[in-house]
């Protein structure tokens, strides 16, 4: 079973700051890595698919990179509405979700 | 417009079997690359993938829960059903169904909270 780890667990950020969240897989998953945003009491929302592919309707400040075992979600110029928990998810071998990274606004 | 909605009991007793139904619209589960999956989230905790059924009826399960899960689809009714046996209080969670296109979960239901308690 492929295990995903995320860092940091929690990040408190001021508006307009850049946020970087990393996701590491226990074995190579190619580019089969997706990122979701979940706000309190809401369903997860797909932000980035296949490591770096953008999703229609998602603000351009969200971007993804990486391949193999190491991946990054970047939020450029954070906005207050970006306060949420962010999860990575691999679909290379069965499915696994990461433990999440909570982003709070200072 | 793709929508999914979960339905089922809100309260089950320990040892009982949970049956959840995902009713969807806006897509066909016969289309290549499409799957419907179930994911749960205990209160205040992370997402946990449970099961997935593909357009070709291929079924995949979480290894840790495989012995307790069954996923089926009724293409004519646009429904996917998940059964989980031998429910325990630790299975208390919000259960989501989602549309997956070549592995990415692009549409999610609103979720349904299932509490396991005697």
C-alpha cells in the first residue's frame, strides 16, 4: 500500500504570502497525484490533477509540481478565502489520501 | 452538470451492516475512464478512501477494510451501493461518494454523517 505524508501539518500564514505544501509518496507514483482543498463543513474540491494540471475554475494562484515521490502544492499570494485543509491523493496503485495540511490565516 | 448524493441511515448499531447509496446524474458509469468511489472522514480527521468501481465493473477496495466492504453499481438507475459489515463506533464518519475521471476526484457529493452507537 502506498503511503502519503504531507508537511507541514499546520501553517499559519498572512495574506499575500506564498504557501508551499509538500506531499511525499512511499514509492514512485509517476504523476498520479492530485490535490484537494476542503473548507470546514464542505466536501473536498479538486485543485490540481496529475501533479501539475490545472482545473477549470480554480484560481491561477494554485499550482502543482513534482513527479515520482515528491510533490508540491504552491499557493501564490494567499487570500483569506484559502483558509482550509489541503489533501494530496494518489491514484497510481489503488487510492490513498495524505493526512492533510491545515492552512490558517493570521 | 454532474451531481452525486449519498443516502442511507444516519445511525447504526454496532455489529450491524451499513448500506449506503450514491445516486448520481450528469454522467454515465458506462463511459471509459469513469469511476465512482467512496471516501469517509471521521469527525476532525483526514479523508480515508474505501472503495471504487469503474465503468467496466472493475472493483477496488482499501486493503485494511476489504473484508468488510462490497461495492456494486446499477447503471440503469445511476446508482452505486456500498455495504460495510460489522460496524463499530470507530466507523462513525461522514461518508462521501465521488466521481473519478482517470483517477482524479472531480465531483463530490455533500456527504452523509453515519453514527455508530448502541
